[in-house]
């Protein structure tokens, strides 16, 4: 078996972009619209096809560094850019740059994200600290501000003239004049506005991005998982240590269960991603230092479903998705959200379910200390005798507890 996964680049970008959007419904679709507007401006300006495609990627991920809702809403104020003097960097743009550049396939678009809030300022914005700012950075800035000006509650054609006037006023101030000119000529086409606000934008972007695929070897796969988990981690410190604990326990359990090397790495990746859907759960609920109410628990129940739906975007990640997203399913069919039972649940999902419970009860929580060996094993054995967890995997934990706990 080849130690590589071949993955469609566009699907992976959309998957990440939607994961980022989960954090706040208020910004829903902002990333895709910015991707579309930026790409259209680049096309209108006659930039190379590569530059046009790069702007789709950069647009889809540009606010990855804004972690809290507050930061996100700030990023949606039109005047936000003005808070930064030339030379001073926007914090979320700098953070997004650092996150994105660590994943090699995205490294080359990272500078566009870094500079997506730099003012043109009569040409002074052509460089910052001696670094030339790529034209794509300025285009991204303009596209981002155009979307911020769109009032999602008003019919688009009834507001486009106001938007254009506002943007034109900022030509050579906030924005590079060439891009403004291209935008103004685009804005004459109703189709540009209809596409921007279309509920089918993913399909429209897919067509523009082409069918490029990337090969991820095991290292590449792990660095993708780390990119996701960094985005999750900044959101919630306690989920951060939890995900890496589950990743480590799942990997060693897979190894002890006789999985091949590639599959063990895939298990680790699935462990990092299993709680991805928690991005959609408000931190007050995630961090609540007391028992959850029924209403709160119903919100928590959404998380494996979101993990599933987001990873399901990417062809080639099916197996990892099953292992990750089915971690709350139980062999007797009493789990959630799909109520699969032992006829359906693959061994990887069973390992993940055990790794998740094992890690959860062993680690400190805001309201209790982590449990010790005896208690942990009792809980796991009870769950396996009730046919909730797989008895053979629980047996592996019993036999290798110290080793597995050390890795966790
Ligand atoms: Fe931004
Ligand atoms: Fe933005
Ligand atoms: Fe978990």
C-alpha cells in the first residue's frame, strides 16, 4: 500500500474554510464570498491563472487567525483597517499567516493573508519593513472590505451603487487604484453580484479552482491535522490537550491492535480531528465547570455530526472521517448522532471511542481531577460489559495501561 493520500485541493480548502466559519454563524459565508470577489478582481485585472487561483485559497482562509467571536466581528467593521498604522501589523492577519504557512501546500499564499489589512496609502503600502507586498494582498484587502459592506438583509442590486461609491472614495487611500478600477468595471455586471451572494457559491468556486490534487505523505497528513488542531486549540485550551491525548492514545491502541504504520498515522490524524465539530459549540458550554443542563447537552451533541459533515467534504478522507466522527457511537446502538451499532462500526471507530473515554476520564477537567488507574479501568470495563465499548480494545488498555497512559 502506498503511504500517500491523494486529495483534491479545493475540497480540502473548503473543508478548512467551513471549519473556520463554524466558530461564528455571524460571519457565515464571509470566506467564500471574499474568495469569489478577490478571484474575480484578479481575473478582471488580467493576472495569471495561478494568481487568480491563489486568491481563492487565500480568500477562503484569510481570517483563520481570528479566533474569538469578538475578533471576528471586529474584522467585519469596515474601518477596521484604519486602526493599524503603516508598519504595524494586524494581529489576526499575522496569526493567520503563521498558522497557514506551516502547512506546505498553503505556504505560498500565506503572505497574502499576512498583508490583507495593509492600506495602500498613496503607494506607501507597496511594502512593509522592506518586504514587497504582493498585489494579491491588496486585492484580498479590497475584496474583504467589499464583502463587509454588503448588507445581507437587503437586495444586492439595491445597494451595489452605494458600495461602489464607498470603495471609489477610498481609491489610492485604503485600496490600490488598479484593483478599484477592476472592481468598478466588474460591478457593472449583475452576474458578479448574483454570484457573490449565491447560495451555490461553493460550486461556482469549485469550477474556477480546477481539479488540482495534492499528494500527502504521512508527514504531510500529520501537518494537515496539526493545522486543523491549531485552529481548534486556540479556541479552547482544554480541548487542545484533550485532542492530542486522544490522538496519542488512539495511535498506540491501533499499533497494539495490529494496524499497519500508515493506518496508525491515520488513527492519530483522526484523533486530532475527532472534536473538530466542537468549534460550533460556544466556549461557555465547553468550559462549564458544572453539570450540563439538558439544553446544553443537546448543543454538545452536535459536535460529532459537524466533524462528520466537514470532513465529508474531502474525497480521500472517508476512512479518517469514520474513525474520527463516530467516536460517540456505541456498539449497542445507544450512541449519537447516527446510532450505528456493531454491525456497522469499523474497528478504527471502536478504537477512537475507547481512546476518547479513556482520555476524558484520565485528564483533569475544570470541575474535577483526572481519575487514577483503578477507577479508569472500572469505567471502561463497565462500558464494555454493557456492550457500549469494544471488549477487546478495553482489554488492550488493561494489559498496557501504564504504557498507554504515559503516551497520553
Ligand atoms: Fe481580516
Ligand atoms: Fe475578513
Ligand atoms: Fe473527545
